[in-house]
C-alpha cells in the first residue's frame, strides 16, 4: 500500500476513535507514563475551560491545578491514584474524588475509574481516566441524609410526647380508678356500686390503652427477661370465658369453648398469653354482629419436655378482604377507619398480639372471608411445667387475711404525693388495711417527716415538687448514714411506665418501684418484701 494511503487510513482511524471518545458521556483523559497529559475528550475541555487539546496537552497535575485553581489536597489525590495505576499496572475503579471546581467555580463530585494501557511488551505506557459527574447524586444523598435525620428527630419527639402525655394521663387516671374502687367498696346502694364499677371499668380500659401505646413506643421492653410461670390452659380458657361473658351476652352472641382433654400444664408468660387471647377474642366479638365466636385449644403433639399447642379463635363476623389480610398486623392499620364510626379501635391490638406471640416463640396466622367470618390461629411450642408449684392464695383471700390483723400490728407509713386525689386514695387504702398514715405533698416536707418521726416504711412519688423523689431519697439515705440510723424501707411511686426506671431507682436507694395506680396488690408485695427482709436480717 502506498505510504500516503496508509497515512490517510491511520488518520481516518484516529479521527474515528477520537469522535467516539469525544461523544462519550463522562470526562475521559489520558496521560503518558510520567503523568503528563496526552489528550482528553470535549467534556474535559468544556468543564475546565481549555480552548483546545493543544492547550491541555503536556501538562503536569500541578500545572492543571494551578490553571483550574484546585486545592493542594485535590492535586495530591488525583496524582496519587494516577501514579499508582502507572506504577503497579493495576486498574483502580470507582473512586470518589474530593470535590473540584469547574471553570465557573462550581464544585463537582467525580466518580473515577483509572486503567493502565500497555505496549506489546506489557510495559505501562499510558493511563486512561474516566470520571463520571455524580454531583446530582451527592446532592440527593445529602438531602436524604438530612431528611432521615429530621425524621429521626421528629420520631424521637413523638415518642417523648407520647411518654409525657401518658404520664400526665396516668396520674389523674390513677385517682379516678382508686376513687371508683372506694365507691364500689363503700357505697351502700346497688346503683352507686354499679356506677362505681362502670367508672372503674372505663378507667381500666383507658389505662389498658395507655399501656398499649407505651408498649408500642418503648423499645426497651423487648430485651426484658420475664420469668416463666405455670399455666393451666383450661383454667385460663375459663377465666377468659368469664371475662368475655358480659359483652357476649350483651351482643346476643353464642360463645363456644372447645378444649382438648389432654391439655398439659405448661410453662410460659401467663399474663402475656392471656392478653394475646383476650385481644383476639375482643376483636372477634367487636367485629361480629350475629352468630358465634369460639375458642378452641388443641394439644397437637407432646414430648417429654415440650407440648405443641394450637389455639383457634373463630367468629362469624364481617370478615376481612383478602387484599387486606396481610396488613392487619401492621401498626395503626384498621380496615374500617374511625371516621366510618362503626367500629372503634386504634389498630394497635393485632400488632401487639403478633409481637407478643413471637416473643413467646409462637406463630400467628389468619384466614378470613368477607361477610362470613375470620379465624386467627396460634401455634406455640411450650415447655412443660416441671413442678406443680403450690397455687398462690387468691387475692381476695389475702385481702381478708390483712383485715384480721389488728391496727396496732400494722405500724405507720409516710406517703409523699403531690396529686391530692392519688394521695387521698392511697391514704384511704392503707388506713382501711390498718396503717397509720402520715402524708406529705412536697419533697422537703417528706424529708423533714422522715428525719423527725419514725415510720415502718415510706412511699415517695418520684415527681414531687421542690425536691423530687430522687433528690429526697438521696438526701435521706445520706442523713441515715451520717446519723447511723438503720435503713428504712422506702418505695418509689411513678406514673412513668417501663422497667428501666426500676433499676435506676434501686441504685439510688429505693427498695422497690411501683407504677401508678398504686393498688392493694402493691401493698401485698410490700408486706411480703418486708417479711422476707425480716427473715434475712
Ligand atoms: P383495632 O383496635 O382497630 O381493632 P387491631 O390491630 O386489633 O386494631 O385490628 C386491626 C384491624 O383488623 C381492625 O381494625 C379490623 O379492621 C381488622 N380485624 C381484626 N380482627 C378482626 C376480626 N375478628 N374480624 C374482622 N376484622 C378484624
């Protein structure tokens, strides 16, 4: 081939490749083995303000940096990676560069891949860099990060708000429940007693709702260890039947219970299991206008150590559409929102039921047909209860046992609480059990009383005005030590739910912590605790 034709062909081929590179979307440039620029595509020229390839050719990184006003750090970063590729002969892909300014001074972020070019003897003779402009992506990332931080802050504020609100609701609610209990016990007419019961029931329902809301917002409850208890499933089913009875009768529904005659005594968290079943039964009743609801408990299999138990709660109610079935366990989801006013609720029940079932190692599934009814199935593998521990005496028996003890045996108690309603209820309750009660409504007054009078034990609200409960106990314990007094049992009372507070209170000197509403059951716990402390002294 003639030399001129050959030269023409080579020129054409070079032009061909140059136009491909020129039209590539990224910034493409190539250097010689000493790190000096050999060429680049149009994007590089435009972005950094070079008029021609000739102007760009033969420049060192330092020179480019000087022309484009790059920082020393940027120059070093580009140089380091490029020289590494030339030296090692290994490609470096997808490196995020520090931001660099274009000819208008606007900062651009590049994602760069650098590859070595070899001659026929495998010697590196050049390096090609391809940089993709990722400025928009970085902006979006920043926006997303900010939005995430904002959402997290808002979520924290919401949780804090719910906690505070539930605390503020709990204190007056404790008063209402306590007073209604007094009314149930003391009222002479049947009607007044009934009103007391209704107020008490409504109060307890509100309390239950508050507890659910707290359970959903608190996340520390998950790690909590709950001791296993002995569960007689047959007895539990009967208790549930008794609890559901009034509402089932009021709605003229049929309630069937079918229990496997071989049900063993198992070991698990009793209250949690009962709440799961109660929740499902309450839903069954709520969403059923006529027909029946049923509770079926089956023993599926039995080994030496475990029992597999199946529970089914079925109703002939409104049912759930197939496309909604997988949403009903979501937080706050309701098939019929409250503006439709037919069914009340908060969409929390099933969310908590599922979490609680899983925390007991079980599984929950649902099948349903719109207009026909629903069936919630639970599957548990329970450990068999090892020893049939003695059943604890029932609550009412314990209460009557208290009343036998004469006043003089009970001693005196200091109760410090700033809410007059709660103070009144606690005082009345303690007095009816034979205690002499001294009250204080501020921390300072409580501290003075503790230092000047003698008590068998004390109960301090944590949220007292002036000196709060924490400060009061700290000062009192210090005073006790300085004056070599024996340690008086002091219990904390709080409207804050959650178990974290318990360990904190114990650390600063409280014997135990009780949540509002303070009930006779709590007094039993205190008395048991005091009896045990005496035994160990
Ligand atoms: P809610 O407090 O609204 O009842 P849940 O979490 O217990 O909250 O239930 C979520 C939703 O699932 C309910 O609002 C209801 O639409 C539907 N649902 C639950 N149980 C039943 C049932 N037995 N029959 C029909 N729909 C039900």
